[in-house]
C-alpha cells in the first residue's frame, strides 16, 4: 500500500486495485496512473473536508474512472452528472466498484467515518469522528461526547474482530489544548494497527512531536504525517 499526505485530513491511498482520495479540501495531487480507478471519499460537507472542485482537478489530470462516495449531508448536485456517486449514512455496508467492502460509522461531529476492506488491506479514515471534549463546556456535554466517541470505537473494534488496520487516519487537534490527545489515546488502546497517521492538526505538525514526547510508548505506531507530504510511503 502507498500513502501520500495531501493537506489537513486529506490522504491519497493506493492499493493494487485503485486509488482512494479521502476528504480533499486543497493541495496539489501527485502524478497518478490515469487508467487506474479512483474513489473520492468525503466524510462530510465541511469545507475543510470536501471541495467539489476535486472532480475537475482529477479530470484535468486525465483520470478516466472516477467514483464518488459521499456522506449524505453533501448535496449530490455537487458531483458532475457523469460521475457515479454512492451516498452513505452511518452504519451502512456497501460494496464499492472494484468489490471492496465499505462500512461506515457515525461521526461525533458531522457525517461518517470510513472502514474499507480492499483484499487483505484494511483502511480507516475517521473524518471528524473524535472525542471532542472542550475546556469550558458543561461537564455533562463532555461526558456525552466521550461516551459517543467510545461507542463508535467499540463498534469499529467489533467490526475488525481482532484484525489490525493496515493504515488509520485519526484526528489529533491542538485546539483541544490539554485534551488534544483524548481521542487518539483511546483509539490506540483499543484498535490494532501499526501505521496511524495523525490529521486535522490545522498546520501544526508539532502536535505530533508533543504527542510522542508525552506518550513515547506509541512511537512505533504513530507516523510523522508531514513526511508523507512530498513523497509517498510504501508498505
């Protein structure tokens, strides 16, 4: 598998069967094989996770086979009419064009999180599924948030059934200040996989260094996302 970081929560992942472009908002894409299918997945319609111009960008790059997989909060009219589109909600199971399995989970913000099984590869993209605890919010609200997040991670673990993820893209947001690591820590403690890419850090990759300094036991599992920016990582 090949992983390239594009921007914010956007990653390009390549398997033997196709490309997956998650949550594109901006940034140049690397050269692609125009004959290889590409799935454009958007977890929800927030502007930092979905930009409809992605389809014209891919067309200009010469991509022949494009398929959209969009959370149902995104209007289908944002997709060109000649591009097939699968609209998804939480807790759905779908078969993608090359036979891959897709399972969705409910975000704790908007939209969904994705789990894709492509042959032996298991790919997870959280979208905005995170333990969004904020200092100053009512304790009851923060408790409900944590319960909701942990419920979704439990469902993910049950779906995996002890299998480890090949690649996982998980929120690590410095705006949460002292609680920035809550969602990531719970994920790492309950979900298997040795390639976890922090995302959604608003141009502050130093938050990854902080996480590794405070939690060195996860150094072997956490990828330095920015190092996959200009060149891709094969595994």
